[in-house]
């Protein structure tokens, strides 16, 4: 996520590091569903302890964690609460008084993780694994049916998808994402429903791994399941296109299959064959403080962006400002190649390296920031 969210220039990105324009799936589109799958996977290891602790403690912990994650995401959307307007720092209002259709976005990546974690936890705890599987199927099939019934003529295009009208009524246009040129939220309320199923599937796979243990039988079962889901996802794609931005049910099935396949390969190589290397240690460091590093990668650039200076004078005689990170791209990374995609990628890799060093330092100091 850090790599794809921090290119040197949004105009110069290699295709695999971009999201699909609408239907389809690029490697970048796999990051978020894999994260949700991992949330469910980890849930399988802690749910037994919560069940033993009792319903009251379970509800307290789950609601508290979901609320904190949601609040952190909302804080990131609003932070650092001020921005440059010409030569002045102005406060970022909840709704922009000069443009009532602009404001602070309510939803986002962390907010979706919070909502999916909350509802998946409740479903798993109260319905148990078998009931959770049925609930996931109902969510996926129900979402498909709702898309069709709400707008049979144009259910899967950005102009016809039913979820936007609901987001406008509940969230309000000022608090929705505008990156598509219109008020459309790719982490909207309705598309969060099938994403809950992704967490449930992660939990079921985690439970299967715990039950079977680190065996070749378990690994074989994962490979077979991944193959079935990938085939099912491609088949469903013919009538319900794979699409991350409206998080279609076929997208859930397809990406869950890829997540299981990836997990099976890692278990086979690392756990069963013992092939640990520097690359596994590299990612281990990120895994120790994932939420904090993700938060820092969104918060720090905004803080640094407030510290600006005059880089040069424009053709109109007005100063052109820059700050630490844009200066680093323009004067260092951009100049490494005539292909600007290379400089943009180099910048992103440097950013990943920086946050890895932060994560490595925290790990060495045994500092683990959890929610």
C-alpha cells in the first residue's frame, strides 16, 4: 500500500502499480482485499480466547477496536486540519464554507477495515463458522441481486451503481470521495457489505489451518480451494464483472482465491520447506507494526507538506513553492532516467525503504503499537 500510494508523480506510474480504471484487476487492486483476508485470518487465532472470556468482554473489545480504527482513519482524512491557500494557512472545515460540496471525507481504507472487522467478528462469534459461511454467501448473493434489482438497465457502471445514491443520502456529498471526478466513494457503505465476506473467508481459512496443522494435507487443501475460487470468480465475472471500486462479489471470490493461493505458497516454502531468507525478514519487520506504519505513511507527508519554501519563480513572476518530499522527487529521483516512470518508481521505493527503517527501529526497540 505504501508503494502504490506514494509515487513520485501520479502522471508517471507503471501499469501494474495503478488501479484498474473500472472493471478488471491489477496487482495493486489485490492489496486491500488481501489485507481484509489477513484481518480475518488473524481473527481465527484470537477468537477462541475471546469466546472463553465471554460475550460482554468480546463486545467491549471488538467495538472498542473498531471505533479506534475508524477514528484513526477519519483523523487521517482530516489531518493536519490546516492547508495552504495562497500564502496563508487556513483551517480545513468539516464542510468547506466556500464550496458546500467539498468537505472532510468520512470513509476510507481504515474505516472499511474497522466496519468489516466489526461485523465479521459479530457474525463469526454469534453464528459460529458454519453460520458465518452461510452469512458470507448471503452477503455476496444479496449484493449481486441488489445491484441488479436497483438498476437493471445499468447496474455496474459508475453512473448506474445503486450504492452512490445511498452514500449521498447518508454521508452527504461533501463527505464523499471525488477522485473519479464526481461524488463516488470506492469505500462506500454498500460496497462494504461484500467486503465483510472477505474477512469471514479469511477467518474460515485460518480456522482450517489451525485445525489441520502445518501439514502437506492442509497445504493441498488450500491449493485446491484457491483453484476452485479462482475458477468460480472468473465464471461469475462473465455476468458480474470483477471490480474493486464497487467491490463486486466476483472480485471477492477471485481475490480470496489469490490470497489463499499466495498463503499456501508461503506456508509450503517457509513452514514446510523451511526456506527462510532475507526477503521474509524484510516483510516480518512491516508485520510487527502494520497499522502504525500505514498511519505514519499517510500522516507524515501531510505534515512535511506544511513546511514549504520557494523553489523557483514561475513564468508569471510568482514564486513556485516546494516541500521536502516533492523537492526530493523533482531534484533527485526524477533525474535518474529519461523515462519518468523510473524516477517515480525510485521515489516510491525510497519511501518504502524509509518506513522500513522506522519499522526496523521499532522492532529493535521492541516497540509494538497495537489497537
